[in-house]
C-alpha cells in the first residue's frame, strides 16, 4: 500500500513537534489567585489545596514579587476576614483585608503585575452567599448591586487594576461600571465571571476562604446542563461594559469556552478551580499520574478551547517550568 500522507513525520522529534505546535502557553497567559488572611502573621496551609496557603502580609509580598519576576500575567486577590455579618459590611471598609492586600501588592510590584481584586460578598457574609438576603432568605439581586458599587469604589481607590465580578448578579457589570466612571475610575477594568456554574468543584476554595455557606447558590449561578444560557449571560456582560469575560470552572465547560470565544470580541478567560486543582494533586500524590505533565496538559486543553487567559493556582510553578 502506498501511504502518501504520513502525519507522524511531524512528530518524529521534540524539535519537529515544537515547530508545528498549534497551542502554546506562556507565563503572561496566567493569573495567580491568592488568599490573604486578616491578621495572619505567617502563611497558613490549606489542607484541601496542597501547596496553597492563606497569606500573611509578608508572604503575600513574597508571592507577588516572585510572580512578577516570573512574568505571570496577573494576580487575583481574595480576602479572608476575621469577622462577618449578614450584610457583608466589612467588604466596603477602606481598611478591609482585601483593600489592604491590594495596597500591599501594588506597593511591592507597582505596574509590573496587574492586580485583580475579587468583588463579591461570599467571603464577607455570615451566611456565605454572594449577596445580601431578602426577608424570605433569598438573595436580593438589586440590593446586592448597591453593595457591589460601594465595594468597587473602595477597591479601585486601593489601587486595583481590575475588579473580578464573581457574584453572578443580574446587572452587576453595568452597575459597577457606572459607579466607577462616576468616581473617575474610568481606567479600572472589569473581569466578568460571565458564565459561572453552580459546580461541585468549589469545595476546597470554600475551605480557603473559610466560607460560612449553608445551602447552595443555584438561584444565581448557572445550571451545569445549560449552554445557551451561558451565551446570553456573556452577551449581557459585554453589553454592560465587561473588558474580559470568564468561564468557571474550566474543564467541565471546555465546550462553553469554545462557544464564548467564537462569539465575543473581548478576551476570554477561564478559571481552573480548586476542585480541579485538588483532583490533579490527589491523583499525583497517589502515584496515579505524572503531575507536571498533567498540569501542562490541563492548561493546554483550556487554552486550546479558546481561553487566552487562565486563572490557576499553578501559575508561578508553571511559569518556572516554562523557563
């Protein structure tokens, strides 16, 4: 038999494979999520997320300085407060742990590392929901937008380059864009968690932020069965002024990432979340997989699906590997 086409010719050596590689990852593609614990004096390990910690001010400074030196694309900061209440008032304090962490990071890295502050109430509420509650116990969408607006101004004035709108409230992008512009923060960018699913993959994250959640978030996060709904959410966020749109989690929703990337003309991000991270780490610790290969394969799959930006707890490690 005469075989004319032999695709294996282009796989024969590593150099040949590199020459024709379609999808590559760079450090600049990656966002490093970090957790900052109020009044912590040293980094506190998170049992369900091997290698990840709740940072103290000093360990945060060291982590972001390293990320900047490695060329990581950005850092995303989550605050872990000591006190919470029903309305999440601490989120709007000018000296909140989150606002202070933004200042510490900007003091350390300046403009070398874009700072994304998480704009959501789940870390700050005693009930663990992403918004304030109505008398019947449901999440009050419009009342929550008012709190988001106050929080946005605080975080922008602390020095955030970008705000990560992760609450999945209707109208959140437009509400925050409007107040930022009114206060003169027209250059503060918005990363919209446009398609954030009510996923089983968030468990370790809730450990990391010491979440007080009871119940679930199915009334505002998306149904995992739905795809067209995700496109609607993305379209609305872009219309309201989102500068970047995100799909979260990543691996169960690679099809959504691909469809979103085809639809929009703004950058598309995806978040490889805590449960996805923990699965790889657990399998590697059990000797079931090659850890480094698995990490790179996972991130490559997300990039190949269409996400030009990837939030991952492996960001600094992968940046070192890529060097």
